[in-house]
């Protein structure tokens, strides 16, 4: 199996990559921290990866996306699975108080993701095979008062992914929306941990299992499907009073 992972040094991406390394996968890893990329490359080779190549890049620079995707395909050939796994978690209060902060967060979590998916879609459409997966979030299921800036960016990506899935289905390409819940990673280090938090490893197991089953939508862990169903069913007249 030949994988390209964008945002490869994120906690979830690392956990996913380690599972595929055990299967002898070939990797092309893209991230913005060259030292962590090198460390991950060595780690995956020790764990059984057949080959690992890397590329240093800031994925918010959408002008480089086309060349990054072309480079990935040149390195490993046809791509079996591409995983987009990067983003940030902005402060909701900061986004409310400063337009630039809001727009920067949207650029990272939505605009750059849509640009990257557009470039990847061209490759998969030409290949007529493969899986294209993107990490979104359960936060995109409904605009909650505590994080609607972040949620809006993830909802935009999920809507885009749904349309892209319809476009590529007839070409033999699967497009997968992965919606993690609360995960104990550096991105959430500032948040108090509760019973709904999961480890990156548990989330990764759910992701890989869902990709193996070629599911279109993966909640990780699975109980978030039911949590968010309950949240979506709350009537608007009550939901607007909630502070979570």
C-alpha cells in the first residue's frame, strides 16, 4: 500500500502511520517540521515500513499544493491512500474579538484543506482508483457556542468532501470524512480532560478500520456518532441557550 500523509507529524497522523507501517506500507510524508519528519521516518522504518520519503512544507501556502502533490506521485507512483491530517484549534473568544484571528483560523482549517483536496482530486480522478481521506471534526456537526468558529471551518470541509465524494464515485475513488471527537493531543493540551477524551492510538485504530471497510464517514471513536446525533436533535429554541 502506498500512502501520502499531509500533516504527517500530528499526533493522530503518527498513530495512523504506525499502524500502516506494521503492514509494510510505502509512505510519502509531508509536514512543516523537518526534525520531527526525520524522526518519524526512522520510526516507521523500524516498525516495518517498506520505504519512507518526506517533504518539508507549510500547507497553508496553497500556491505550493500542486507541486507537493506532483512530487508525492513522482516519489511513490499511484497513490492508494492520501490522508489530510492537519489544522489548529483557535480560541473562540479570540476569534470573536479579532477578525484577522478568525480568518487565519479559517485559512488553516478550511481554505488550505479545500485547496489541497482539489489538487489531490485531479490525481485520483486520473488514476481512477484510490482513497482520499480528510480529518474534519465532530465540531462541524453543529454550531456550538463554545467553538463555532472552529466548527464552521470543519463544517465547510465536510460539505466540500460530500460533494467531492459524489464527483469521484463514478471514477472508482472513495472520499472519506473522518470526524474525531476530543483527542488528547498537543492541540488540546490546554483543555481539561474528561471521560469523552480519547488517545490518538484509539482514534487511529478506528480510522484505519473504517478505511479498511471503505466507509464514507468515520466517527472516531464510534460513540461520537451517537453523541452528535443527540446534539443535532436538540431543538433550536433550546440549543441557543446552551453554553457548551
